[in-house]
């Protein structure tokens, strides 16, 4: 049985490729330097009815990888901006973050199910790493759907 030993030497923007029993392969490549987060796919605003399921998506690129969180933006009675970390105590809200789809990227989702009138508002995708931070906003608009009313969706020719 052949035992392979691999190691990588990092030397600034260059690196040495793995060493094996057969010798050492060297290569030069640019490793990404540190970069503050950049929102590459911002969340889109949505309009739906109570009881529906909605989700928002946000993709961020950064080196080192960012921490991505979702917040709801509200106003205090005094008129100052309040950022509520999600999901918080909301039983109808789920948040998920994963690496990718490419290197140095993160994708974050927020799912609201069922959608309630009090879920209406501005949502912020916030990302941060040691270099900096970035955020992007979207608006969730909720129309009340009474039990005896069927949902009405715009026809192709309707103006929004």
C-alpha cells in the first residue's frame, strides 16, 4: 500500500503544490487577498397575500468568508431605526446560510411561512468579515386575504 503525504506551503500570493513520494511539484498562482463583502445578488422585494410562503435570497462575495445575517428594519416610537436579528422569536421565520455557489461566496435565505400582515416591512441582508461589511434591503408587502376571497394575480397585460 502506497502512503501519500501532502502539504501546502503558503508564501504570500504564491504557493507550493502538494509534495508526494515522487517529488515536489511547484506552481505559482494568485491567491485572493482580503476583500470586504460585496452583495452580488441582492434580495428582491416581494408582494404576496397573508398565508402565503415567501422567501428572500442574498449572495455575498468576500475574503475571508463573511458572516451573513438577516434583520428586519423597523422604527422605534422615537423614530430611530431598529434592526431586529432574525429569526428571533418568530416561529414563522427560518434563516439558512451556506457557502457558495462559488469560492469566497455565501448564500443566505429567509423563509416566511405563513406570511402575516405583521411580517410586512423592510428586510436587510447584512454581511461582515474582518475587512468590512455590506448590506442590501428588500421590501415585503402583504395584502390581507379574507377566507371568502380568492387571490387575484395580475394578468400579463396589467401594469404594476
